[in-house]
C-alpha cells in the first residue's frame, strides 16, 4: 500500500504540451504519438483538479557542457552544424524521407534539449519532495557518439551526472523497464561505478535481435534481466529478485525509465516480445515505487517508450494512485 508521504505532489508532475516529443511537426514518421502525455495529463486532471501545466520557461537550463556529461564533443558539434544535423537525425530516427513538415529539421536538437530539461526538473523535484514524474524523457538508446532508436540525446545520463555535479548526489540507480534494452545508457556508463544500471527487457528483441550484428548495443548493463517470449508469468518475480539484489547497495537517487511498450496492447511491432497485462503493468510500477520508497530513495520517473493510440493507459493507471 502506498502511504501518503510517498505520493507525488501536484507540482511534481512535470508536463506541458510543448514538452512532448513532436516528431510529426518535423515530418518524421515515428509511431510515438505526441498526444500521449497530453492524454495522461487531462485524464489525471479530471481526478486531481489541482494539477497545473509546468511553465517551460521555469525549467532548469541544460548547457553545452551538460550535454558533454553524456556525449562526445564531435557528436554534439554535428548536432549544431546546419550542414550535418539532418544526417544525424535521419540516422537516429531511421526514416527514408520526411513527410509534410511544419518545422525545419535543424530546430529539432533544441526541442530534444527541452526534454533533457524536463528530466532534470524531475530529478530536482524528486530530491526535494521524494518523488516526481516527467511526462516525457527516457531516451535510453542514445549513445555517447550518436543518437539512435528514436533517441537523439540521453537525458537520463545527462540528468544523473548533472545531479552528481550540482546537487550533492553520489550514487544513482537507473531502473529501465522499457521493453527494449537501455543500450545507450549502458554504453555511456560502462566505466562509471557511481551509477548502477538495471534493465529488464526482451532477450531477443531489438537491439538484441541480431539485425544489427555485433556492436556497442551488446555492452551489458550492471544488471540485465532478459525476458524470453511467453515468459510474462515470471516477469514480476524476476524484477523483484533483481531489485532486492540491487538495493543491497546504497543509493541517493533513483531514475526510473517507465516504458509502457511492455504492455500487451502496445502497437510497436518491435516491442511485441513482452506482453504484460494491465494488472501486471500496474504491479510492476508499484513494485518499483515501493522498493525504492521503503528505503527513502528519491524517485524521478521518466516515460520511455509506449506506442499507439492507447499508450497513455498504463501511465494513468499508475499515476492515479501515486498522485496526492
């Protein structure tokens, strides 16, 4: 049972319609609906009228030096070079050609940095209040040298290391329950013992399905829990065991990538290797919350993957009982 002191306060739900990924505005054909966070917020506002949109102008800044906490200087330079940025984005989002667009593609890095600002705001709120949720973020495939898998920048690592540098945080736990392995996070943090990565994901799903051959996406997290097809009945037991093993260590902050693409009704074909029911999804999220809150570890949630017209539902189910 979640206790009142562990609930998320209304001002610790980070949301504004301009903070949502808006791929369609750039003509990028990605099945991540920009109205996903909008649906979550307005469904919750019916239950919690005190909820208000976050003012984007009040979000903490993310500087060029902050980007270097996760990414190579050459990659960052390419993102801000008008002659190179389109190629970087095309490689990341894997499209053949752009659809009808209303914004220039070279404006996109600034929008993605806004996602990083939202993630860091969630971390600040979590450290201040105990728990926070950003309706965005979770770009766990972005590697040090390039964006990939719909993830241009790794907001998770940027936020974790910025918190270590500026907020007195020493040890960070990243829990990634997206259906896909958090391979970018694992690659960036290979030699960083101050940040522990736990990823529970499809054993044979992208990027581990063999389609990419060998590469840095195979680098291990500190703890990888690999789920086989039709292994959903063991999912919660395996996650609980992994959490118990991991939480024998002390942590000052937990960042949770709460991907909804492990849900049985998710519409992304590459996420179909895990099909958790509504009940299993809610128990998954409750298990993480209770495991960390029982040890007074601040929790900063970000969204990660979740695809299709109904991708908001697992988040609404969890946040309905987590909001104060």
